[in-house]
């Protein structure tokens, strides 16, 4: 009995140990998740973006044309002024006195001219009657000529002094916004003392944009004919993105291209003008200009992050209808913002892995979800694009 009980206990223990040693069946892990984009031929706008600095369309430095003491400032600093508005007044009294003296000299010399003209006429008559000699006649003629020259010089002096007197009223040469005054009442100013203030025409206002030599050269090669190039530039519409990220509501137009490239930076400037009602924009502000350079017809573009570059060759991961990954070599064309044109290796409808490339191995299974492009995916920043 005892032996039977022992055998039974050992059997039960063995079954217990065997049951404890069994492991639950393992389940396969789910396939990794990747984000994919579907290749679709489309007309892609090449949207370029450049950093810009705003400046007055005209910046007129107001300088004193004559030397004297400022006796009044007749404008409000930072206000809008009209052409001809009085800005400063320089003490006019020294110039009034000089002009009065010049006018007195002119009157005296005019009186002398009357006498000299009469003497000249009399000398001609007497010479014809052989009353006076050739020398006496020539002396009278020379005296009359000298008197006329004196009068002409006096008249020029009076005009110059009256002009100087007018310069004592410093007026605005253009419509615009007048800046702070650099000189105050009581200061001695003159032609060499620097600008009294600056008046800027800011409606329209211009954006100063810089493009690199490479983009400029490429642009000219795309539009070699000058007439066609100028016509194309006039069709461009520019957006202005302000420093706070907001889009300025008015469109800009191309205005002018600089005559030469800066040899220090290898870049060239061009101007874009924007309407500025209410003088909202001011010189010195920074922003970005954005415009559509042209359209790329039937382009197949994918995000640049979807392309793997290896020793000068390019590869992408493509997911088929069975969610199986295959690695394909591709040929790449032009970069357009954050996108990249594929010229060979893909066909419409292919699903390319954008995010999760490290999980996409040749022949592996993945869980594909659609990738959503950012709103500015086609915007080319600064000089990343080869077109100005």
C-alpha cells in the first residue's frame, strides 16, 4: 500500500512539473507602420521664397543748402508731409541784407550804363563828323561795354542771393513720411553738416531681395530673349510674408534688377514694390517674398526625405498591393521646395515610403498609412532653388 501511494505521488508530481514546463504559444508581432505617398503626375508650381528687406521707394535726405542758424522746425517728426511743405527755417536776415545790397549795386550800375550808352552814341556821332579821334570813340565804346557787363554780373549776383534767401526755407521735395530731426533749433547748419532729416516715400514701398549668382544665371538661361524675359517678369505676382508670419494682403510687382552682382557675396539685388495704403509697412522691416516662378508639367514629385542617397545613386522604398516592400533605384531631377522630381524608376500609382524608412527592408511587410504633406512643401527657401 505504501509503495503504491509513493508511486502515485511521484506520477502526480511528474505530471505537475511537465504541465508547468509547457510555454504558451507565441504570436507574430504586427508589421511596422510606415507613412507612404502615392506617386501621381501633376502640374507642380515652383514656388520660390526669398528673404527681403523693406525700404522707402524714394529716400530723400534733406540737407541745408546755405549756412546759418535754424530758427524753427515746422513739421511733426514722423508725420506725413506733402511736396513743398516747410520743414525747417534758417535765419534769413543775413541773406536779406546781402540781397538788398546786391540790388543797390545793380541799380547804381544800371544808372552808369545809361550814361555809358549815351556817351557811346554821342561818340559815334562825333566820330562821323570827324570831331573826335578813333581813340576817343573806342574809349567810349569800351566804357559802355564794361557798364553792360557790370549790370549783367550784378543781375546774376542778385539772382544767386535771392536763391540763397529761398534756401533758408527748407521744404519737402516729395510726398512721404518725414523722419526724426537730426538738427534742432539754434544749431548752425550748412551744406557739409549732414542731413537735417529724411523724407521717405513709402506708398508704394519696395522690398529689396537678393538672389545668388547661380539662380540668376539659371534664370537667364531659361529666358535668354530679353523681350520675352521682361514680359515674363511683369506677369509675376509676389506675396509678402511679414515678420510675424502673416501674409500681407496686397500683391507686389517686380520693379527693377540691379546693374551688377556684388563681388563680395556673388549675389544680385532686385526690387519688388507693394502698395502701402495707410503706411502700414515701414523701411527696415524684414520679411519674405514668395512667388510662383513657373509650372512643372506632369511632374512626378516625392518628398526629399523619401529618397536615400548612396554613393551618388538614389533609392526609394516602394510598398506593393500586398504591403510588401521593394527597394528601387531611381533617377532624380529638380528639387522643388521640400519635394524632388523623379525622372525614372517610378510609375504613377506607386506608393513610396516617406517616414519609417529604417523599418522598410527589402521583402518585409509593413502597415502603410497615407502621409500628409506640409502646406509649404513646394516652397523653395532662399537659394535652395536654382531659379531667382
